C-alpha cells in the first residue's frame, strides 16, 4: 500500500469543528504567568505588612531584657536579677514571673525600672512572692511605659 502526500497540507493540521473540544488560545500561557506573578507579588506584600506589624508589636530591640540570675528560692519567694536595655535615660515596664518545675505559674509582677540620665542599661533586682516553691524566675517582656 502506498501513501500519497497530495492530501496532507504542509501547515498546521485542520481538525473538524467541535470534534476534539475547544482549542486553547495562544495568549493563555502569558495570562497564567501574569496572574501567577500578580498573586506572588500580593502574597509578598501581605507577608511584609504582617511582619512589620508583628515586629512593631513584639520585637522592639530598644527594650530588651536578660535574666542574670534567680536566687534565694524558698517556698514563698524567688529573687530575680536582670538587665534591661532602654533608650538613653528612659524607663521600661517589665513583667516578671515565677514557675514551678511542672511549668505552673506561681507568681507574676509588673515593675517599672528607670535608667540614669545618659545610660541605656539598667541592672535591677526584684523579689517575687510566690504561692508555691518556684523552679525558675523569668522576665517575660519589657516595653515602654504607657
């Protein structure tokens, strides 16, 4: 059997209308790429806004606290020594807590510490009165006074 090439065109094949479904337009890939790029830009912008808000709310490096030590642990107290970094000559409101070995909170207190003029660092000591024997004393956060 021999095949003749007289009926086959040299260009793109022609299919009967409606027989093989709808043909895709040639610009569809560009539209999908553009849509994916726009969604990516919107996602990055949204995540950036959320990051800045959370940083402003929780991550202010101008008010940083570090526990130096916790001592004098008895059934009714713990003494927490800590260091706070504030803007020069500023003050901070710090929240301290004590927890048991099981993790239960047995004391919480809020104190205000103030730096001397020109200083950015405050070393403070605070006694937390507890309801049970504590295992650890912590500084949860320090923030600017309201």
